[in-house]
């Protein structure tokens, strides 16, 4: 029994497993508030000596539960633009398969060299998120105001319209009568290709794919910010699930037992922790500054970058 536990948990002690669990809770909360929770759990695993490929695979699989929890929370917004999913989900699935195949088939040394670059890219996305989100939100508001649909200026994040001076809505008039029924957005070839590329990125390196997708959808999907966020949550969940299935198939059909990279004990701990973190994320988000959360993400990302560069050049 003890031998089985050692294999399942990859020889990690109780203290390390507890730290992973705490990091997973934090990652689930981060994903709910600002995104990029992978940059919390991945550095912790790498710092504990978990090989980078095993850390990426196990982390991505463990965070799937939290991904689908986030998508479920946006189910109403997703239903409003469900027609776009017919084209975007297959693009994400195909990209996720290719990204996972690259991660699994290429030598681990390749990932060791590429991962530091991807960490830097992810950190840039995290640091640029406030301005990117503000730009996307402003663009969506201008677009909706011009078309007379979706979230218009003067509305809150839930889409409720306030009666304000200079608006077209008069007192006592229902907001729904002041604007046209929203039209269903369309999917361009450029949007499909960019979502496909984001799927490859997500299948190979999980971190910050949500921020990347949000920027893409905010620019190329004719939908309001809440609908784009719902689609983003679903596509991230699809990519991670697709990649996870690919990891399992390759690990158990093509690899010898001593060559497998999935750490099921780590997967289970991250799954439970990230789900719990996702449930309390909104509560945390009301009490902590996003700037503080983003600072923690960047700090942990830099730790992972240092550890990987040290292993690459000085090990």
C-alpha cells in the first residue's frame, strides 16, 4: 500500500502535497478573478523538482474541473452566442490535439528550452491584461452603441441599463424597448485560425491562454464582453480536456510504465484544490486588489523562470 502511494504521488512528501493543494486553491481563485492560475501551480511543481513536462501535463489535467466550473457560470451568455461554437470548438479541439502532440512527442529538452520563453510570454499577457481588457471593453461598448445591440454605454457588467442624462431611455420606459434585439455574431476565417493557434498554444503550454483568447475574441467576435468571456471559458475548458485525453492515450498506449509523465496524485490534489478555489474566487476577488493578485502571479512566474533557466544552464 505504501509503495502504491509512493508511485501515485511521485515520492512527494506530505508537506509538498499540502503546498500543492494550497497553490491549487489559489490557482482556482486566480482563474476566477484575473486568470492565469497555471502560473501559480506550475512554478510550485517545478520548484519541487517535478520535470517540466510532467508538471505541465499534471497541472493542466488537474485544472480541468475549475475550467468547466467557470464555463458553467457563464452558461447564459454562452447560450446567447451558441451558433459561433459550431466553428470555434472544432478549431480549439484541433489546436489542442496538435499542441498536446507537440508536448508529448518532442524531447523533454525541447520543452525545457521553450518553456522559459513561454513563461515570459505568459507574464507579458498577465501584465498587459488590464490595458488589454479595458481596450476590448471600450471597443465592444462602441460597437454595441453603434449597432444598437448588446451592452450599451451606461449599463453595468450584467447588461442592466441605467437611466441617465442624455440617454435614449426615458424614465418609465423599459430598457428592452430602447434597443434592438441582439443579432447573432458571425465567425470569420481569421477568428477561426486565431482560435486554432490559441488551441495549439494551450495544448502545449497552458498558462495565460485565457487572456490570449480574450484578446482574440474581443477583437474579432462581434459580441459583448460578457459573451466573449463565456466563450473564452468554454474554449479553455475544451482545449484542456482535449489535451488531457491526448496525454492519457499517449501515456498508456505508447509509453512504457517507467516513462509515463502523468502524476495522478498531483492531478487529483490540483483538481480538488482548484475546484474549491473556483468556488471561493468571487469572495476573494471582492476583498483583494487584482494588482496584488497579479503581482503574486508574476513573482511565482519569475521563480519558475529562474528555476528552469538554472536547470537549463547550470544543472
